[in-house]
């Protein structure tokens, strides 16, 4: 039986680690259009962390957000469907910046019970994926319970 390894860090230290990784990823963002650099870090149930940054394109609809970039990196590096436990999102302006709707849907696919941290209008916000994406679409409704 392949048992999943749970993270060993207490929540405040885990959050600090994810924000540190997200800030490092944010510095690599490619944002020539919006000049709004975003970084994200995700923690998987096996203890691995993945990061992503926003990557804009001249054809703006082809732009990818930092959160989806991190998730797709995790999927590409995983032998099975990864399960996200936690997510941290930052931007270079310190502006309120929660995951967009498309990112919420993708995060929910791989982390329906994940904790998400981001900057809100009044400071740091912590939300569950179920709070961020009420009644999100799924092909496998039993996986989110």
C-alpha cells in the first residue's frame, strides 16, 4: 500500500515556506503587458512543493496565471494525480489578489480540501477551496467529499 506522507511543518511555518517559494517564483514572472507579477506555491500531500508564475502572451487570452502554472508543473512531475493540501499566492505590489475563477476551478480539481492563502483588502486571507469555489464543476462528485 502506498501511503501518502503528510507535511511535518506546523501551519505558520508551512505558510511562511510557501510564501517564500511563491515570492521567488513571482520574480520570474513574465508580465510585459500588465506589469503585474504573480507567484504561487503549492504543497502536495506527499510533501513536495511546486511553484509557478504568471506568463503573459501578446495574444492575451493565452496568458497563464501563476496558480495554474504551479498545478500544471506538479501534474507533469507526478506519477499519479497530485493532491494539493495548501496554496500561497503573492504579487509584487502587495495588492489584494485572490485566485481567479479559472484558477479556482483547476485548484479544486487537484485540491478540493486545500487551504489557500493570499492578500486581501485587509491583509492576509485564509480560505478553504470550498469557500472559494462553491458548487465547483466536477466529473467525479465523490472525490470532493
